[in-house]
């Protein structure tokens, strides 16, 4: 007998049930800490179909290594996740327009309209909480309709979610021309499938003032598109409040990433990547600000005492590519090798402040902020955007090695391989080029990736 098809929105309903339980438990962070510490000893080391969901979820909350103070902070992010999922599931009632927003677009404008926002690529990460086989099934649905295997699996998950009825029906689609051709073509496909109007923000190639002005004009056009097609109006006072929260949150997260330069690093990649995921779903909320305040205070306390996030830090890793999404490897690296990721491609925050004094300055600085989020900052222009930032990271973060995921869907990353290797060789830093699909374990399994990393550490005298 064939495998049962997914019921309508089954993935999100499952996620919401699990998330409600986690939010309740995190009211008692010390208890959760003790429980996760104990679970480390019984959690299977290898994935099977029956244990996949709990292994993935366990790794995503830190694998028993995140201490109570940070667990308490994480609860605020999960509260916003729950609201996001509630909105998705309520969208079926048709009360509010549904807008699908690409994951590389900052979504603060949508937050001040009465719309339901859905990030299609979120299925590539969140689906694994129901088991990696679930996300693979969704990706395969897109492949059966003709999407090539080498297409980015985040885009395939977005399209597959629609085909398998795991996404609310959109009224509008918004996208951008960054960071890659897969994103552009996936939204063209979604426009064809859903018949919903699409607005694509045209991202400039360069970083000069003219480029920022051009992008700001695009954002004003986006606002016009949203208002014309929904009959709603942007509340500029609310947008100013959201942007004020973004300013404060980004400043704290930027400080957090800078503290990782210390030896030992007081920072925790689990929290940093959680902050990045939160910015996709709910940028500019009070909960996001509380989360950033708390993890920053916790890291400062460790820094003042000369303590690291884990006690025995032996290897400082620079992970300069998107992380492995189907199984979060950081807890394994921490426990197995005392390895800590001190500079991360996605979680690192490096944005400017938004001037709230007028609508014009707010839109202009929002444009600048959009152009400096992860992936947009490094991948929308010449290769030097990527390599120059990498050079600064190597100089400032005292890494012992670098790992480059080489996600098969990121053709730009594969093309830059020689440039990246040259930068690392000049810095006398060993580099591991994996061959993976960050969201699809069929390309390279968790165990295969772990074997490659283990061999790399051993061959370079790091373990």
C-alpha cells in the first residue's frame, strides 16, 4: 500500500500542537533544562522514521545544552511562532487577505496591514519537526510536477506545500530578485499555480546611494501594490513602532554576534539562528525584542565571568554558508568535539539603524536594512560582497577552521568555491567543502555529513 497523503494543513496543525506544549513547558525553564539534559542520554544517535521528528525538535531547542536563562528567552520567540501558525490556520475562514512573502524579504510592512502572512520556504525547515520524511514527501510532490532535482529544495518545499495542501491559498504573492535564480523562478511557478498577483521587488546589484534609493522606490511601489489589491492602508505610526523595535532588536543581536569574538565564546548558535528565523516570521515584535534583550544579557554575564556557552571549547568554527536544515548539527558539534560556531552566515546581524523622523527616511533606511539581511547582503551583487565579509570574519573571530555547506541549490556558492578557498588559504585556515542539500537528506545524509566533519577535524589535528 502507498503512503497516506497529507491531510489539508496537517503539518501546521501538528506543529501548533507541539508548539503549545513546548510553550507551556518553557514556563518552567529549569525543568525543561533538566529534562533535556536527561534526554541526551536516551536520544537515538541515528535517525529512523519513527524517531525523526523528536530528534529534529530536540536538536532545534539546543540538544540539552541551552541553559535555563536562554530557554526562558526562547519562549518569547515561540509565542510569536504560535501566533503565526494560528493566523495560517485561521486564514481558511477568509477573514483577512493572505499574502505569501518570500523568506528573503523583511516583512515589517505586512505586519502593519490586517493580512495573514505566510512564508512559503518555511516548510523547508519547519516540516522536519514532523519528521524529515514529511519534508521529503513535500519536495517530491514538486519534483513529480517537473521541478529539477538540482533546483533549490527550499523553493521545491514551497511549491510542494501548495501542491500537497499544506499552505493557505494566497491572495497575493511578494518576492524579490535576490538571492538567486531559484527564488525568482519558484515564485514565477507559484504565480502560475495559484493565479495570485505577484509583485517582485527588483534588488539592486550595488551598494551605493543610488542603489538604496532605487530599492526604496521599489518598497513604495510594493506598498501601493498591497494597498490597491487589499483595500487596506499602511498605518505609518504602527510601522514606526515596528521599525523602532527592529532598531533595538538588531542592535542587541549585532552586539551578541560581536561578543562571539571572545575566547571562549559566550554565545549560542541555537539562539542566534532562532533570532534569524523569528525575523522571517515576525520581525519587529515586542516578543522578539524581549528575546534579544535576554540572550544578550545572558551572554554578557558569561563574558564578564570569562565563561563560554559550553565549558570546554576546543574548536572555533566559522560556518560561512546556510546551516543544515534537516538536522541542526550544533549540539552534536558541541558535545562530540567541544566545537562552537563563532561566526555564522545566516544568524549574523549587520544592519544599520532606521531613521524614524519621517516617512521618507523610514522607507529609505528600511531599504538599507533589507539589503543588509543575511543572504541579500552577500549574494545579490559581485562575489566580493561575499568574500570581503568573509575576510573580515576570518580576521576578527579567531577561527580554527571554516565549514562551507555547499548547498546544492546555491549555484552561486558552488561558483565561488575557488575564491573562498583562496581566502581561507591566505588566512592559513583549513576549510571543509561539504556537498549537501541543506533541506533534503537524500543528497547527503546526517551520518554522511558527520563522517565528513569528523574526518576533517581529525585530519587537521583539531580532534
